[in-house]
C-alpha cells in the first residue's frame, strides 16, 4: 500500500512476475488481518466482540504494515488505487518495474486475487463463528464495506476524498528524505479510518472490497444473506477516482 516501501532494501531489479506475486501475498496478509479484526469485533462468541471502531482501525493499520513488509520487493502497493495513482504519476512501481499499463494490470489482478485469498483464510480462522447464529449484516461487514447512510453519490464522494488523502500523502512520503518505512503509512490508514471512516467504512481500496465480497458470495456461510452487489461499485469507482486524482495532482505539485 505504500510506494514509500519502494524499498531501497531491494536494489536488485525485480521481474514483473515476482513483483505481482509479492503484491498477491502482501494483499492476502493485509486482508487476513483486516477482515480478521472485523470478525473479532463483530462475530458471535468471539473474544474481541464489541471491541469497537478504534480496535478495527488499529487492526487494519497493522494489517497494512504487515502487508507492506511482505510485499516490499514490489513496492507494496496492495491497492489498485495506489497502483493507478502511481501509474498516472509516472513513478516506477519497483526497481525494474516501470509504470506501464501492463504492470498496472498485473498488479491489480494480483491484488484482487490476494484479497480474495486473505478473506478466505479469515473465514477458515473464524469458521465456527461465521456458522453461529448472528446478524447477516455483521457477517457481510467482515468481508466488505457498507455505508452508514446509503446515498451512492455521497458515498462515492467520501471514498474519493479518503482515497485521495491516502495516495497523495503516500506520494509525499515517497519524496520525503525521512525514510521511515511502512510505519507512517500505518498511522495514515488508522487516521483515515478514525477521521473519514464513518460514512462508508473507508474501503479506500477496490481490491480490499471486491475480493472479499466475491469470497462472501462463494463461501458456504450459514445465514450470510446477500453480498449487496448493488453497492459494490461504490468502493471501486470512488477509490479509483481518488487515486488517479491524487497521482495527477502530486505530479503537478510534488514532482
């Protein structure tokens, strides 16, 4: 999720296939921990039930940090909005992986597959809790985002703003001489969740929502209800627009 992780540590040239594999694995770890903290906070009989939004925000932030470390060789985008923002910005994805349409498609596909895999692993970890009687909405919330007030136009605007902040600041991190690694991105994600997560649950990542939503639709979860596909386009379109706008503005003003 962080171009900041463009990783001086991996100075060697990275083949595109290797970079995509790292994106897949890093995104899987991100979603396993991210979906896992929501499951812990919401599912019946879980020891973390009732942990609240702060626990969820921190869990997602730590999931981002873990995913960035796993995917360091790919530049650790972990998010199609970051990939597309860096593509329009012209910033190299990783050593030996220039910003190109081919690389962008490979990264995005790897991220979606990784997100689906991470969600399936979360389901396996919490399988008994998913099968226990509980609200279908809580089970879906483990996998995908949903609005507090359903208004597609306003929900898209929220996702555009939140994702713009994510990608624009990540690009600024990449230009910074501080070289703090993944930790600033961890705090950035926690901060976005705390500040802008109320209206939509801050998807800020199309893969984070789409991959797990597909998993929810396919997995044999007792009493799961629908996967709410009528809303599914919002956490795709909003973050894509926000990421592209951030990449373009950063190109003009950050360099």
